[in-house]
């Protein structure tokens, strides 16, 4: 990976700091963080099956998609009184996973665009140098 691409990544990418954290009171269950990430990955795979793996949108389009999902989450929460323990019914939890998965899809799109920009810049530099 080039230095330019590395500059677009978090400083400790791949470090143990980015591993799963959290303690579960019962060894039969994954930590809450691991479970959340697994649920989001499952939802992301459903989105890929439906819309394709390489969606590409402008930031404004991504924001509209994300806000639509946020609206559905808000509706599910308000339907059950807002601040009650039951606010995240099955539907609410599904909507929450969709919000997270859309945010990840947006980040994936951004990362693909970063990679393409770095490659294009390198190719232009090579052409300018006569390689």
C-alpha cells in the first residue's frame, strides 16, 4: 500500500486497539460489541445482495439514504413511547442495524474512492515522469 493511501487510514489500523472489547457475563454469548458487529455485517450482506457491493453515491445522496433510515428508526422508537425499555422492539433493532450498515456502506464507498484517487495520482505522476 502506498504512503498516500496509508495517510487516509487511522493511525493504528490493524492494531489490537481495533479488536473487539467488552465482557459478557456468560461465556456462551459473544460480547455485546462482537454481537453488534456481527449483526451489522449480516445486514450489510443483505444490502449487498439487494443493491450490489460497490454502491457509489455523492455525500448528499448518502446523507439522504442515511436520513431515510434514521427516520424509520425514529418512527419505530416513537411508536413505543420513546424512552421505554421496549423502544427497540424487533423492528426498532432492525432499523438500528440498517442505519449502521448504511453508514458502513458510505464509508466503504469513501474508501474505494480514496484508493482510486491515489492510483490515478500515481499513474499521472508516472506518465509525467515518462515511465
